[in-house]
C-alpha cells in the first residue's frame, strides 16, 4: 500500500472525526445554527497552526497518535495504520512535513 496517498490520509482523518467530534464539520454549519437561534454572525476569525517540521513535542505530532487510535477503532486495518504512522513520524527533516490545522472563532450578535 502506498500510504502517502491523500485518499488514505482522508480516511484516517474521517475516522478521527467520526469517533471524537460531536459535530466534526461545525464551522461549515455554524452560521446556519446562529441564524436558527436568532443570532447574526458578526465576525469569523481563523487561527491556523502550521508546522513544517515534525518535532515529537509539536501539536501536529501529537495528533498522529490520536488519529491512529481513532482509525483503529473505526476498523482501518492495523498494518495500514502502522505504515501511515511510521511514514509521518519519519518526516522530521525540513520540507518533508507539513501540518496545518485551522480553528475558527465565530462572534455573534442578537
């Protein structure tokens, strides 16, 4: 199996979202929920965590184990998960690792 393929990584991330988040796609739907509650979205700010080196103490590296455990619970085959994890953890040199996570802050008014 070629573990670097985006399709497999999406499968891993989807398994985590389904296992750990009550509403995995909340930012996409939050403006509708605000409106349904009689609120208006006044502002949306995005905060990004971006890493270009896999440091064992980094946020991105910590997400690997969490994602691994969720994928295993979701039935992704253990050998595939292990290969995916090993590949990511091996990417410690500059330019071999890219991690990005976006957080959203919604502000509403009544």
